[in-house]
């Protein structure tokens, strides 16, 4: 499936987890089969606009909030991993994000020495 389907699916999963909902609970609220919702979250299927509308309503968020950290690629590069990292980091408090910075710096140093 497309990279955007994976990125949107990851964002849906993050938001569902933030709300403390299981796949079944969100599926019930949205009127979407939990199996299908799982496929959407894994990026195995692309969500229709109608499905996205049901999901944002069930999560009690806006479309803007759903797509907040999803950036279109301006180059012919694969930004899927970057978008997923941004999604995950955005769920952390600013304090926790700052705590991760030195760890990320250390990882970069290790990767440079490895190359």
C-alpha cells in the first residue's frame, strides 16, 4: 500500500491509543469493522474520506488534528519513516521531547562511527 496510507494509519493508531480506545471500541464508535480498522491502521488499506470522517468524529477530533503532523513530500524521496517518527514524537510532552534529544544525539554519533 502507499506510504501515505501507512502514515495516516499510524496517526490514527496513535490518536486511538491517546484516547485509551481499543480497535473494537473505536470501530464501534465509528461504525467500522475492527478488522477493517486494523488494516487501515497498518496501512494495508487506504481509508476513504467517508471512513476518515467516521474516525475523526469517533475520536472527537478535527481533520486538521488528524493530519497535523503529516507533511507531503516535496522531493522524490521516501519520507514515511520521518513522518512516523514525527507522529510518535508529537505524542510526547515538550519535557519528554527535550529528554530524548541527548539520546538521539548519541544515536547519531554511533551511526556516524558505524559508517
